[in-house]
């Protein structure tokens, strides 16, 4: 590798990291938190079979899971303005990723809640708790332990999926690498560099996931 290419790698590293901190990580955290909140609501609505809402939630999950994320982003950012609904790039990305995460994570949450035995519900009722109190104090804490591994995988996948935000002009890490590649004419070099950054970030998250799972395993055996 010649000096020019090395200098390109050095010069492009901070702009990519800055974009990662400013947009990639921020977009991931906001979308995941909002998506998880939406997922819990959707899961409970479907589990409790609330009339009308349960059907709407089922259709929402079906549509999101059966259409590509890229298409969903395009509909929100490029499609909705044709009917007078317009979002800036970053909010549009948050909406798209939140809706996507909400649908997929609702199935994880629903399965985790269903894995808790009915005896736990009955124990709560026998103590005079309402259904809501039983859910918050007994069911959800246990379901959280069950759902940590799949939700962690979902979070890591979201980190990588945020690279699709470049298609709606969000200046995240991959978009920055494309911009630099277009001026330096070194696409392979820049795309490999951004791939390494994603690799490092996701590897750190994977290690954190493994540590969390081990701690939860020790806690559950006490």
C-alpha cells in the first residue's frame, strides 16, 4: 500500500468515526428504545386480544415483516411527501427503524411473556395484584431475562441496518465513506475501512452481550 492510500485512510478515519457517533449510534439508540416501547405495547395488545387493536397490531407486524426495510424507508421519506407528509432525513430514518424494530421485537417480547408459566400470573392474583401490577412486578422482569439474547441480536443487527439510512441522505458512517470515495476514487479502500469500523463496533457489542448473558445466567441460578 502506497503512502497516498495510507494518508487517505488516516484522513478519512475521524470523519467516519464522527458520523458514527453523531448519527449511526444515535440513530441506533433512539430507534431501538422507541422500537422496544412500541414492541411491548404491540405484544400486549396481541396477547390480551384487545378487540380491533389486536387485529390492527397483527396487520402492522405482518406488513413490516413481509416488506424490505429499504422500501419502508423510501415510502416514509420519498413517498409520503406526495400526499403532503414530509419528514427531514434523520426523523424519517428514526420513524422507519422504529416501526421496523417494533414489529420484529414485538414477536420476541410476545414469545418471552408466553414462556412465563400461568402459575406466575395466578401467584400475582392471589396476592391481590391487578393484571397490570402482576405484569409489571412479576411477569416482565422474568420475561426480560428470556428476551435479552434475541433483543441483543436485534440491537446489533440494527447497528448494521442503519447503513441503509444513507439512501435517504442521512450522513451516517457509510454515507461519509461514499462521499470520500467519490473524491479520492478509492471505493474499495474506503468501503473496507468502514466495514472494519462496523466490525469493531459490533464486536464490542457482542462481547457486552456475552457478559450480560453470563451475569443473567448466574442471577437466575441463585
